[in-house]
C-alpha cells in the first residue's frame, strides 16, 4: 500500500525471506490451529497477502539472513560479509578543505 501511495509499480509481487520455518508454514497454511489462537491480527494480514499472492515468501537459512545485520551482534568478519551482501561500501569523506574551496562554493551559490 505504501509503494502504491508513492506511485511505485512492481513488475511482480515482493518476496519476503523467512529464516523461521514455523513462520513460513504459518503464512502458507490457511487452517487455524489451536496453537495459533493467540497470534495477533498482523500475522493474519500477512497470511491473507500470501494467499492472494500479493507477496511471495521463501525460506532463507539463518546464516544468509541479511536483516540480521540490524538485529544481532556479529563478529567483524560476519558484519563485513553482511555489509558486502547489502552492497554497503565505505566512501571516504574529507570534510576539511582550504578556505579557497569554501569561497568558490559560496560564489557558485551566490550566482544562482
């Protein structure tokens, strides 16, 4: 709904990647189980979207779950691996310059 409001069209349904097999099964299974009575409405919303093929869902092993970079503690190697997989790169930034550079930027801004 957010993408629709932003006028972003998708060629196909987005894929949600689960590393939890139980969550994947719950989203796929339209039958209510006695154990799932306590589950909140938003999970039923996801199941409805899966049933309507508005979203697709796939299993991904925990070792490859990219979202873990935001939620879990990692070794430096693991963090660098996940950072690489997300295509995050370090861009060196030099915020220091000489005064003539600053004057030049000011002159450009003043002309417009």
